[in-house]
């Protein structure tokens, strides 16, 4: 059988090069669409791959990226296959695959040309660049959100401190005069009842102001060695009756090592109480409340877990925003968790949340042990000195 004349061979090679360049040009145009979702970009790219191969009539392509597959219709296993890995920042993220579903003559690599191998690797490189660019954009967006959130918290903290100080004096007067009036002889019972309500409302308002001052870092903390088990045993002392009444099984799993941390026992008790109260309110029909301490990888952990109604991702994302609450009016101020998060952070710790609707919630606090100094040393007014890192809380479902 006579071989093809040189002109025909050159013409065939030129056609293959044109197809390759057309494929790469098409990918470049698709990648230039920053407004398009990645899944749509990858699906568009995968459609461009088979026409660039020598036998497009039996060629099918697939891109697998981050566990998701994008394939041309009819993709299946075949006698011929080429694959190139997608590597982003030195880490494999998937692969680009091309298959022939029917037998074809042997070439440089099975039924494939060596130029097709180079083209497939170039496509994988383009996909990797797209994924890396999108990762960078998402990281930038997350950082901007964190900066905006931090700025809002700083502003709210300054406002809260100012409002709290302004309200403290008139509130103290209201409470003082109510207490004096209650000592007046011969008060009729209705008046006594009304004064009791004024006193109770004033004390409630004062508690809210105290939380505002803690949130704004205006309450001087103590800085001593704290037995975390002791804080939990003392803090849960008054919850036994309520748990029994509400049908909640209280489970304590305290580390026998009696882990110690450096901090303010009163503030740590407040964190525990806030988390326990939220857990009980999330279990209106009873359930199980687990409070646990342990030492893991050089950190002291406090875990509060319930089997309650759980939270959606949208709610989890707002948990530490001041004044956000899902509770009815009069049942919550929206300051409990932001205050808890602020206290944990000021003690050099992190607060992570895991929850899903109908599957309860798990709050995990990680603190440095007493032999180490907290990452954020508490200042004389509760502020931070020389921060050496950023706090983190995981709001995964």
C-alpha cells in the first residue's frame, strides 16, 4: 500500500493544528467570563475537547473537578483513553479525560497522537488556572466580608459602650427609688406588685447593659488559673432542676485531668451559661444536653452539644452578629452568643459551631492550657494587647 504523499500528510497535520488552536482559543474565550459559574464554564469547555481530536465522531470528554463531573452526552468507558491531572497550588483537584468508544489505529499513545497528549495537558492547565482564579476571588470576597464584619463589630462596640454608660445612671436611679418606695409603710398590695415589676425590669435592663459592656470590652476581667471542670460544675448547679422539669437528660463528661486555663472564671461561667440556656431553649420537647471537657493536641476543649431543633446555614452565619436573635420578643437580646464569642476570643480561644436543621447543635470552645499564655493577653479594661493572630469560628452545617 502506497504511503500518503507529503503534501497530504502536511495538510492533515495542519488540520489537526487548526483544531487544537481552535479548542484553546475557545477555552480562552470561555475563561474570560468572570460572571459565569464555574460549573457552566467547565461544561462549555468539555464540549470543545472532542472536536479537537483526530476522530471526533467517536470521541467523548469529561472534566472531573472537586468531585463533580462535567461530561459530553454519551460519555462512557472505551478502548482508548487519555487523561491529564488538574493541579492547583500543588494539589490535585481532578482530571481531564478523553475517550474513544470504538477501536482506532495505533498512533503515538495508543490511538492518540503525541500532540493530542500535549493539548490535553494544556486544557488541564487552563482548567487549573480557572479554578485557582476563582479560589482567589472567593478568598478575597471572604476577607472583605470579614473586614466589613470586624468594622461593624468595632462600631457597634463603641456605640454599645457609650449607650451603656449613659443608661447606667438613670437606670440606677430608677432601681434605687423603686427599692426605697417598697420600704414605705402601708403600701397597698397593687402598688407593691407594680414596684416589684419596676425592680425586675430594672434588673433585667441592668443585665443587658452589663452584657453590652462585656461585648464592648469595658468590664475589667480577672486573669487567674481556672479549673475548667470546676467552672462547669458550679455553672450547671442551678440547671439540674430545669433539665428535669423540661425532660432534658444532662450528661457530663468531664476530663479526669482537671484541665486548667488562664482567664476570668466569671466570664467563662457566663460563656457556659449562655450556651446551656440556648441549648435548653432549642429543646422545647426534651432531649439530651452533653457538656464535655477534654485535652486534645495541646488545647483544652469545652463542648456543649444538644439534640434540639438545630439551625440552618443562614442562621449559623449570623450567630455572632450582635442583636440577631431567632427568639420571640422578650426572650432574647441577641447578645448572648456575640458576648460568648468575644470572651472566648479574648482568652486566646476559638469557638466553632456545627449544626443542621433537626439535628441539634454542637459548640466547641478551644482554649490554651494554663501553662501557656493566651494568644490575646487581657488588658486592664478587657481589651486585647498585641494580637498575634485572628480568631476563627466554623459555621459549618
